[in-house]
C-alpha cells in the first residue's frame, strides 16, 4: 500500500480563515465530548436534525439494522446540505465547511473534467443551507468560495 495524495475542489468556507478555528489542527466546537472517539460529522448532522445516532433502539435486546440507520443518516445529510471536508492530512487535519454535493476529488495520477455548468449546479441553494448551519453553530459567516486543497494520507 502506498500513500494517497488527493486534490479536492469544493465550494465552501475555510474554518480557520473565518476565525471559527484559531489555527490549523484545531477541532471544530460542534463536535461534542461524546463525538471524541471518532469525530463523526454525521453525528452532528443527525443531532441537528433531531434524529437518533447509530445503535439507538428502544429495546436493548434488539440490534439496529444498518439499512435503517443509513436511511436516517442520509436524511440528516440531505436536510443539512453541508459537508465537512478534511484536508491536509489525517495527522494534522484542517477543515472546510462546504456545500454538499458541489465538489470533486482527484487522486494522484487521475484527472477530472469539470464543466462550468457542473460548478454552478446547486451552488445557490447550497449557500442558504451553509449559512443556516453557520448560524446554528455560531460560525462567523463569510461568503463561500471555490477552494482547492489537498489531502495526504
């Protein structure tokens, strides 16, 4: 196995440049102590949507079906309309809050062709959802931009 280096192009806001994070490597405050084990952004989205996280069930003897959980997670993701993009590296993560489904990732040695239409699709609707998330989590607002970053890991 080798090390992967990926180029990532997203439409969003850099959480350090907004002042929400003091410096690169800081963890976003919307992660709570209960998220500390895996810093799973889906848990944040599910909490925002008022949906139960993985493993929730009313009967302790009943194991939750993964398909049921996946449908609930997808509902939370669609309702939020935002993604947390980790860039830099797994050892030193940096974060961009991005409009969901408006971005691309190219692994080392590959290319992706992106049209102007692709870059405009869902952008305007996504800005409103991005702003709503920022307000809910006290993230200073700045107009989103196209951001090119990389991930090594």
